[in-house]
DNA sequence: TGAACTTATGAAAATATTTTCTTATTGATT
DNA sequence: AATCAATAAGAAAATATTTTCATAAGTTCA
């Protein structure tokens, strides 16, 4: 694995690009002399453009991390196409590690994760820290931190606020999605979800928040639990719901807690002869499914999956560098974006 | 304001400390040669001990920030001792800026903050970014980001997930505090709060969460609104409550959403002839009040106020450096700690 | 058992960066 | 108009850091 021989950029290259002397660049970078705003901007822009700032930044932190243990529970393994979520996250993480020259030692398979297994694997690899994805059980976290190992959770949260974590801003994102439905005129909305971990219930919280924030009667917020997050389960849940209620009733929109569920729901709705979005609107969450390719294209919430891994790495670096157990644990929530396509319309009047 | 002439540490000093050659240190730091785990550790430890790693880290980021506008709404001004919260945060922030040589231009007083005022002030100071404390109104955020200025919120949150922010982990912390009360045996708990911003309602969420997580009847969760967060208002609210209900009734513990309220509550309870914690337990939140000096000493939740400013600065730096509007907004929650003192005991049986 | 490798470390050469000091320009003050 | 002070930028000297290459010590294998 050899990088293209992109020769390192230095302060010299920046000075040429910005048309100033080498020393001037140094002065700008260190604030060791008065510099006019104009030149300062020119230099900084050049430095950024050439990737000098980024390189410098990388070099400063890279030091701390040599080997990182990546613990992946079986159900996050991207064995089936279903778990595109984890796959995307892990993929971006792997690439970032390669880029930075961090050795990533995976621990996966071989039955359920236990603190013992993780600690042993970390010792064996003499890892500087641990990244743990999709698993935030208390016993696990206790076991690991008792061994004095530094850990960052990806797509999880430590309720005891001892361990750093990165997760999507589920609650706000779900509220934003529901807000959008409400703004289109929907008042009776079904939230299709499943009994997942706390990070999934946050989406339900946000769904409810939106009703409160918009002063809409909470009686319009309906919740339906599917058996899991696979498309088939969403399909079954919606089919059963349609049957029980003899059609969608007052409900004019379905907000699904995952794109996969939304795909299943759309199948069930179409099978029941309902038009999307004419008769009923559907909204997803995650932005991983090929929502663009189904018909109608799925309106959804885009989660910045590609940024979760790198951010986790960054938290781990800072933790290793600081090496200060007094420092408060950090929980990082990444903002999500609405992706508006065709599966949502105003309700029939 | 002159730093003690602590001469800069370099790779040379590290090599001496770690008893290796200069080049070896360089190799460790850059991964440019195979290094034994033993030497690697020795070098890294030495580098950390001497503050070399920290210095390097600082240097890498300092570049991006020269001038920062600090916008402080009137009600966060530390004019009265009441707002020890803001005072502590601002104090730590100021010191961090001094340490790093960042120029901090305050914008405060002169009536309510408006987007226009902030944008103009930022332009005038040619600020690289804005720190906004205790104010996250939508119009304000829209106005600022429309002007293309980078902003980080301190003790606030952007529901639209466009702007980075730092805040305490209010929800989990409140749950932790309530958990503690429940673990001592309390089942009927009063949450004393006020109509604050969303960050305050998060504490109420956590209070409720604890009942759910512990499978305790939610009928035991009582909420009482004070007129504000000053001690006097807590005192009045509790006095009125005691009067209305002819004593505390079944309630055996009061969890206050702020230390100031707790101090007031304690005064009202004592005035009513109740013993703390014999008759009723009291728990605070914030860890700023002189809870250690009151009698009995106040059990509370310690919020890492000193870290909020520096973390906000760090977010701003990264944002300026990346200069990538595609990058998702980040919301950083800092973990809090339980401080156990004397004001909480098991309820009378 | 000794040639061929591999792993570790350091000395010295090659680079990169910072600091000091000089010079130019502008505007204010006598 | 001459002088001074403040602001900007750069040349050159002083340092700091990285890289290349040499060497030692162990390992493997025919």
C-alpha cells in the first residue's frame, strides 16, 4: 500500500503560493509579527489549499495512536446487505486509519463480545485504545474501563458519562423530519420503529418533541413497533396494521425509524393498493438505502456516517494525548440533513 | 501579561529525558522506523511529561484562530453573584485564550443581542469566528450563519443542527442524580425547576427517564416550577408548596435543577421546621454554589464548566481549519459527576 | 555455522522552521 | 519639512526536525 509520491508540502511551498517570503508565512502561522489582514488571509488560504494546515494538524496528533482495537459485535457485521449502516461507518473508519497510518486490529466474530475478550485482545495487540461500535452495555463498559483502557463508542452512548462516544443527533433529526411532515400539513402521523437500543428510542423522543413544539395535539402521534429493522419486518408490521385498522384511517404519513423499514412499508402500502405519496406519505431515516432508486424516491434523513469513524478516532486521540482521567467524558452528536425527494406530499384534503 | 520564561521544550529535551538519540525520538513521533514498544513508551511518556506533545498540538491548531468574538447576552453577564455558572465558564475561556494567544473581543451590554449587532461586531474586529453563550434563538443563528460567519454555541443547542455547540450532558446527569436518590430508597421525588431554555428541560427529561429505567411508578415524579433560578425564587416556590400541601406529604426528596434553587429550597424547608436530610433530602445541580459551606453540605451534580469554553474554542478551530460547509454540525455534551455530600439520606421508614 | 534477514537505535547530513534584525512605508507630531 | 512611532514584510542567522544511512544484535534457515 504505497501512497502516490505526493511530495510533502512545506512552509516554502506555501510562501511561493501566497507570493510572500518564507519568514512571513512563519510569522503568520505563529503570530510572531504584526501582519496585515490581507496578507494573513492570503497565506492562510494558500496553506489550507495546499493541505499544509491539515498535514500539520495530522502530524500533531498522529503520534499518540499507533494501534487501535476495533470491537465489532456480530450483529453489526456487514455480512448481509441489510446492515449498510455499519458497513458505511466501518468503511470510512478503515480508510481514515490507512490514511493516517494507524494500525486497526479488528475483533469480530467468535460469539458475543465480552469485556474479557476485548481486554485480552487489546493487550495482545498492545493497542493504544479501543473503538467499540453499536454496543454500549454497562457491564462491557465497566469491564473495559476497570482495566484502564481508553475507549470510544461509535453509535452508542454511555449513560454513566464515563466513556466518550459519537452518535448521530437522532433526537433533533427525528424532530426535523417530523417537522417537515407537519409543515406539509400532516397531523396524524405513524412512527414505525422497533425495540432497538436507546439510540433508536431517541428518534421516538424527537418524533414526539415535534408535536409539542408545533402545538399539535399529541393524539396525532401514533407509534407502531416492528419486530426488527429488516425490510420484511417493516412490511409485515404495516400489512398487519392496515388489516387491523381496515386501512390507514386518519393517518396520512408514516415516519420510519430506518430506511430499511421504510422500504418494507412502501411495499406493504403499495400491495394494499395505496398510492405513495398520493394516499399516504412515507419518510425514512439513515440515508443509506438506495432510496433514490425506489419509486417514488424516498424522502429521508441523511446521517453523516462517513464522519462518525474519523470523529471517534479524533476523540480517542485527544483522550490518549491528554491522559487525564479528570477530564469529563465527551458525547459527540453529529448533525443530520433532510433529503427531500418524492415520497412525501401534502395530505389529501 | 508575561508568561514565565519557560523556555520551549523541543525534541532535544525529550531525547535527553527519555535517554535516547534525537533521531530516535523523531522516528517514534513519525513512525519512520521500527521502534520497540519499550522505547516507544518511554519516549512518548517523556514527551507527554515535558508537555511537548501538548505544545505541538497547540501549535498545529493555534494558527487558524487569531481573533474570536465572544457574544454574551445581558442575562449571562456575571454582574451579580447569582450567575456563577456563566462567570466560571467565561473565566476559564478567557484564560485559555490568553494561554493560546487568541484575541477575544467581547460583545456585551447595550441591550439584547441581535444578529445584526453580532455580525457587525464580528466584521469590525475581523474575527475568525464567534462564540455565543447562553443564547440559541433561531433568528439569531439564522442571521449569523446567513452572513457566512462560523459560530459555536456554549451552553446552548441548535435544534436545526447547523451550528456546533457545547453543553453539559444535562439529561444523563439528571438521570444519574435521580438514580442516586432512588437507590437511597426514595420513591416520591419533587423536581424543582423553572421555565428556562431547552437545556433546562433536558434535566427534567432525565428526571423522568430515571423513573422509567428503574421501573418505578411515574406517579412518584412530581414537578414544581419556580419563577426563575435565583435562590429567593426557589425559597418562595417551596414555601408555597409546603403551604398548599400542608407539608411535604409523601415526598421524601427534592431534586433541584440548579444549586441556587437548592439553597433557597433548603432555607424554606428549614424555616418550616423540617430537618435535612432527616425529614427530607435535597439534591442540587451545577456544582457552582458554595454547597460545601452550607449545612448540611449539598449533594449535587458537578458540571465541568471549566472545560466548556476550551472545548468550544477547539470546535471553532476545527471548523475554521476544515472550512468545509459539508461537514456535519457537532453537538458536544460533556459528562458530569455526582458529588456526594450530606444533604441526601435514606427516607424515614 | 555462517550467510541472509530482520529489528532497533543512533550519527550525521539534509531540510524545514523560527527568530532576530533590517528595511520600507505610512501617518502623526513637532 | 524633519522626526518619531507604528506597522509590514523580508533576508539571513540560528534552531529544530526529519531523513538517510551505518551499525549492532539477534533470528532463520540451508
